[in-house]
């Protein structure tokens, strides 16, 4: 790892475990409370606990805490996988084309089992043409819409559907959340309609479900990680494991990324994997060695987000420096033709800010006239 990339002893130990170092150096001065916080934040508890549970130098209280968390996670993942199969079967029965992305299929493909990767929800992509039928399936399976939590009418409906790509549903009896996507669009990187994307079968408990072709799936994972500044190590670990197991064709991936104008996101991801996990394949090295000075600068900024405890310090507030660094980062990685769209969507969250006000089509400008009042209210109520 580059000497300029400063990393805490706690995070160093986590990375050493994730990369399966034979000899672990566990310092007596390690802050175990912070160590557990990092595991929770980076969503890698299962991978780390599997290695640490037999280490004598780890406090028993820490082992017990991690064991309890892992047991809860595994039970939840078993429930999730069962729901993935059930929803997939119901969608197929009514003729809805779908793909389960991230989550359970990724856990099977990269980690070798449904309980080996933390996942909080199900990501289900259906084509907009089948949306009404998909909603009917969700309702019949006991799911209730939780986002948006307000009615979509008039201008706000047009605004939400143009700005967002999914709805959220929750089954209170099974405690399972589903993000139902009607398209995939991040930072101006717009995937084709689902019907235009090659799919593949994934086997879960002797049942087959549909997921994306590997190249498209990996690109989706990379774009998703990029928009969130890769601030969870688990997202990078996913790509690291797929490369390590030779399940990614980097040449095909870069060709596809070039079509979507996001090859810079792929190169930045590869640089982070090399610097953090120390993985250097010949294919990777060829691409990383060609990284531009601009992409290198962005990749180093991404590393800062990974180690800055962005969520733990309330990084989304306007009085935190990371808030502005994040906005600057978004502008740098967004395709030039899409930047104004991203700026507008980021600044004016009309649907969330004015959730109780529904104006008819043709009066959408009134929301923007009211926006300064919201900003003033936010500043006045802020606790300095």
C-alpha cells in the first residue's frame, strides 16, 4: 500500500483478515470498540469473525458481540433468500421479466453461499412495462410501499419518476425490505431497459432465479459503489473476490464501461483494490498503469472517504467538510452532458422536502419558489 495512504490500526487488521494474511499482528493497544464500529460500518462482520473467533488475543466480549450479530445476520439472510425465491416464482407465473441484482446472487457468486455476505434487502429490477403487474405481486405477497411514503400526483409524480429509479416495499411479518427498480440510472450512467440486457440463471437452494449477465452485473456494482464513494469496504471486497476468482473479464467490462461513459469509475475501482487489498493481476496492472492524473486524484479522494468514518461523523450535513467534498466528487465523475441534471437533482429534492404539498402539473415552479424558505428553516433550526 502507498505510504501516503494513512490507515488506522483497526482498519489495517480488518484488511489483513479480508485478504487472508497468514500471520495477523494484533496490537495490545487496539481500540476494540472502534474496531467493531468499523466492522458494522463496512458490513464485513461475517468474514472477520470467521477468522477471529479462534484468536486468543481477541477479548471474549468482542467475540461474543460479533457472534450475536453474525447469528442474527445469518437468520435474516436465510429469510431473504427464501423471499427471493418466492418473489421470483410469483413474477415468473404472471409473466414479468425480472432480475435480482446485488444481494443474494452476488453472495452466491463471490462468496460461495447465501449467508456469507451481509445484505439488508432485496434488489429486484423489473421493466417499466411490467410495473403494474409487479406491484400486484408485491401486494399479494404481503409487501407494503414505504418509499415514497406520500402520494404521487401531478408534478410530483413526474418529478419522482424522472429523478428516481426505484420504490421501496416492506413485509412487516417477514421483516424483509425490497427495493423494486424500474430502471438503473446513477449519475447520468443509464443502463438500457432490462429487456435489452443479457440475463443468467443463479441457483439458490435448488431453485433458479434470474440475475444479470456477469459483465453488466459487475458494472452495475462498480457504478453503485462509485456513487457512494466506496465508503463501505464490502463493495470493494465484492469486486476484489470476483477478480481473484477470475470471474470478471476486464476487457469486456471496460468495453461496456466505455459505451456507458464510465470507464473512469472502473479504473478508479481497480486502483483502490490494488492499493487497499494489494491485488495485482496482469490485466489489472495494465489498466491501473494507464490511470490519468485526474482519475488518480479522484481515486485518492475516494480512499479518504473510506477511512474518514463518513457516516459515523454525520458527513451528510452542510456544516461538515465531507459534504462539500462529496458534491465536488460527484461533479468530477459525472459525464459532462449530465452534470446539470445531477446538480439540479442533488440540490432540489422536491419530493422529500415538500412531501405534504401536492401541486398539479404546470405549477411545479412553485416548489422552487418555496425552496429558499426551506433553506432558511434548516439553518435556523441547526444546532451549532
